[in-house]
């Protein structure tokens, strides 16, 4: 079969229009018939459907998989005299224009107050984000702001857009996210006396996505054809579909001859990269593929640690027919092979994956994040029980990672008892391991008391800003908490000295999430708190796994 040549749709229309244009000129050249015949032959070639690829990844590339950075200029108010005027700058001009568009009265006067501060606001919108999804917001006071401390501040509604420099002109997108909420400064949780830490911070889950992000596949030039887009979409929908109410619906929709729109499959909501990897590993022509031959080849590749990861993804892409091969992989003596096989089985919702994933989360830091993520998405209650068992592990990041995975599950309320305490949640979790106090700096403002945590033993007093904590002279098991703020009535309360009561007491007298974190951190530094204190000990995504042969080589 001769090799086909493909051109864009615009070039195709040009080829089709060429003979008509020549005819309209009255050209009677001797070579006209030959040229028309050549064009007809080329058009016939172009109308042929390309041969299906072995895998969809051979014919298409993913679209929309990069995180999107958005930013804007915002204002923080409710500062206790630690704000300040914003010097003339482009940031100030942009904020004033934004405030005028939303009918703010006298924005210039507002920005001169010591209770307000101008700040830059940023966020990252992940791939596949849907309208209404929460975002963590990052805040930084620029040099043009005379604020000295953003603590206790509240970020007013701030509209975030994507900005690009095109031909030396800054172009802005529509509003892609909106941020609002209480500010947690870096000084609250970071050690050191650096003054700049007071002018940086976050608003945890303070953003909301305003425009859903689309995912898709862009067909490579040699595969751009309407029937090819339809064929590939059918292959994807045969593997990935879900029920929208009572209707079965595939996730792929061919919109153009070079573009297929992809909806997020519910099972992969928290791992879009894996969904896209498996889509690219689906056979481009399922009807013509030799399934048994593919399974035999992939079984061999799964048994080799250097190729097991790729093989497991391709087996997962095959669906239920690959389950026996993946279960065989669980019997391997190699931890890497067992993990990749169990991960693929988890996304196929097979309970055989649970025990090896639990082992991977417990024993191998490089697999921990991904093992917990796979267990998090499994619908079976056995996966939830497996995560509960990890709460007793010595590793603090394993325990907290398992807690977060449970909290994200829809059945979390059956095992977790979290109570709102002012602007954050307080959890008390039973654990047979070493007691610990855990503070979150991402996704959800929360404090987790894990295990049999003790009491706060303050010999004289502990002062944090306007907060003063000291033992109650009449009762050694109580702490008196006072809060003094400029322009507001003084607050005072007496609470038991157990950690949960002290945390609630700080909020009752007007303390913030940042105040609680600072109290815990300083109490730990002064040895008033004997339990372990951990700031956001969540497992890392990217870690290096060292195979046994590589470790031996390093030792040699």
C-alpha cells in the first residue's frame, strides 16, 4: 500500500478549490488535465482512512494536562493596625480599577487604612478542575505595600486570571477563580525571625474554580480524520464509561477530525494523570487486536522490574481480561512488581489489591503516596478498614497520609469524628502508636490529635501576640486563657489543660487558626508540650525507589 500523505483541512479545501479557480480563468494550458488528474489522485489519497494505531498514544497526544497558574491583586482587611498604605504602582492601579468595577466606595481611602493591605494573590488550577472545586490560595505583600504583618487578616473577594505577555502587552483571561478567606501567615508555622514570613501566607481552600477545565486528545497530523477520531473514541468508550443517572455514557467524544474531548471518569477523579496514561495505552483497534498474545507479552514485561510499571498500565487499560495476569503479579518476590500489579488492580476495583497496597504504604516510602491514593478511591469498605489499620503505624507520615485518604472518602463520617472549631476542624483519632499533634497547611485547615495526647503543662505563662496562657492558681489541671486586642473587649476563659480543650479555648476568646498553631509551636519549643508536633507531614509524591541491584552497586 503506498504511503499516504496528509494535509490540514485548509490545505484540503485549497486542493478542492484549485480546479474551479483555474476553470474560472479560462486557462486552456496543455498541462491542465494532467494537473487536475494529479490533484484528484491526491484527494483520493487524502480521503482514505489511516490505518488504526497499535495504541491510542501512537496516534494522539493529551491536551489540558498542565496545571494553570492564575493570579490577581487583592486587599486584606481586619488587620489590627499592621496594615498600611499602598504606594503608587501598577498593582495599586489594578486593584482600584477592580474595586471601581464592583462599586466599592472611595477605594483610595480604603487602601490608606492601617487595617488594610494590598497583596498579590495566586493559585494553581489543576488539570480537569470543575467549577466550584476548592483551591489553596497563596498570598504575598509586594514591596509597594507598607503592611508589617498580615496576621489576623481576611482576604476580600479577589478575582484571579491567567496572564500572558504577548508582543510586550499583558493579556488577561476571563476570571478563572475567586479567592476569599482568613489568612494563615508563614510566621505562624515556620521557625525563624525573618520579618518577610509575616507578609506571606495562604488561605487554605479559600479559592473556588469558576470555569471547568477540559481534557482531550489531539490527533497527530497523519491520523487526522473524522472516522479515525470516531474509531478511537469508540475504543476509549468501550473501556471507560459510567452511568449518568440511568444512561450509560462513555468518556470520549469526537468533536473534530483532530480532537477528542475526554470527560473525567469518576474512578480517576484524584489521579487524572493515570487515567490519561491508561487511555493512551488502549489498543487503537480493539476488534483486530490479539488479546491473548498481548496478555502473554505483557505478563512477561510485568515480571521484569524495569518494565513492570509500563506493563501494569497497559494491562489496566485492557480491563477485566487482564485481571488474572495482574493477580499473578502479586505473587512475585519483587516488591516493585507487586506494587505496580496491585495499583492497577485497585483502579479495576479488585479487593486483591488491598493487602499489597497496605504493605507498600507501610514499608516503602517511594510507593506510599500512590498506594494511599489508590486505596482512597476504592469503593469497597475493606479499603477503608485497611486505611484505619495504618493509623497505628510508627511512621507519622503513614498515619497522617492514611487519615487524609480516609477524610477524602465519601464514607469518612462513619469512622472519623471531626468537629468544626471556628475556622478549622479538630479531629481526635485513636491510635496505638506514639501520640502526635498534626497541623495541616494544605487543602483543609485541620488539627489532628492522634493517639493518647497529653496535656499542656505551663509552669508560669506563655504569650503569643495578644494571647496569654497561664495555669489557674486554684486548679492545677486548668489553664486560664486571656486575649487582649486593640479596640475590642478583653476576653478570658478557663479550660482543662488537655490539648483539645485548650485549642477550643483559644478560639473561644477570638484566636485564629494561626494563633493555635503558634501556641502549639512555642509550647513545643519551651517543652510545655511533650507530644510530637508535626507540621503537614504528608507523604511526598516524587521519591526515588532504589532496586536491590542498584543498592548493591552503590555499596560497592
